[in-house]
C-alpha cells in the first residue's frame, strides 16, 4: 500500500510548510526521497513543492499570500516566473526519467515547446489556455 503525502493546502501548517512554502533544503529532501524510492508519488510530491516554490516565493507557511488577495498559482499573473518554473520542471522530469531507467533519447527538447509554454502562461482564461493547447495539439 502506498501512503501519499498530505500535500493539499488544507492539510494544515505542516502541509503548507512541507509542500507549498518550501526551502531549498526541503526540496532537496523531497528529491532525495524520489531518487531513493523511484516512485511516481515521491516525484509528484517533489514537483508540487518545486513548482510552488516559484509561485509562493517570498511568502511563509502560516498565512501565505492570502493577505495580498491574489492568486500566485495563476501563470498569467507572472508569465516570466511561470516560464522559469516550466523550464526547471522540464529539466527535473528529464532527470527523473533517467533515474527511473526510462529512455530519454526521443524526448522533445524544451526549446521546441518553449513558445507554447509562453503562450499558455500569457493566456488569462481557462478557455484561452484550452484554445492554445488545442491549436498546438492539432499542428
């Protein structure tokens, strides 16, 4: 039986600290846990923390960004930061594939999808984002 970490924000202060408003050392721990287990659950926990480290930078786990009244997880609020997050996620996914023994020779280079990522991050609505994905998946 796999025990999944409580990463949801409603998981309390511990979940907030451990998965949303993380330090680099915490993300290093999560990556090491993935390297050791090679499990998708551990990879997902790491990626959650890694990606949130961009959106939640400068905020702490007790009250987070709620006092500012904005949604930092919306890519269109800071497309440049979201682009950095996407690029580091790509690098970590490639590394994870290698750790898991998967063939990465046929992977699409990030440079080939960076324009799509930027367009997606710039889009302000769910419908715009869906249109961008649809356009790119048909081409």
